[in-house]
C-alpha cells in the first residue's frame, strides 16, 4: 500500500504544479483551444503513472501508535488553519468576481 500511496501523492503534487503553470498561461493567453489542451494534459497526468521517482519516506503508522501521536500536537490545528484561510481567500475572491459580473449585467 505504501508504494501506491507514494505514487498518488507524487502524481497529485506534479499535477498541482502543472495546474499552476496552466493557470498562469490561461491568465496570460486567451486562446481557448490551447488552454483546453493544457488542462487535458493536467487531467492525463493525474491518471498516468508518475514520471519522476522521488525518494521521500512517508511516515506511515506503525503498531506503536499513529502518525499524529508522534508529531507535534499543534500540527493538525495548523493544517486546518491553513486550509481554512485558503478557503476564505478563495470564497472572497469568487464573491468579488460574482459581484463584478453582476455589475456588468
């Protein structure tokens, strides 16, 4: 199970980086056919095996306890806080764009 998890995480990270590049290109260039093709490449990256082998050991749970028991007690709180802040920023941005769109109508 560990290699499958590692392949999934590597694919997710690489697809996220690729999606960021595609977002920048889409923001800069307004050709729909090119942007569509690049997003299809991002989706294809998610379902293909990883191209790069990264030698990172994942902290998998053992019989002695879970990963969360061995890490710092504030780590889950920090992760949730970062996720919540990102969600708030995204919702604010989308609300602003919706308001601007409504003003154009």
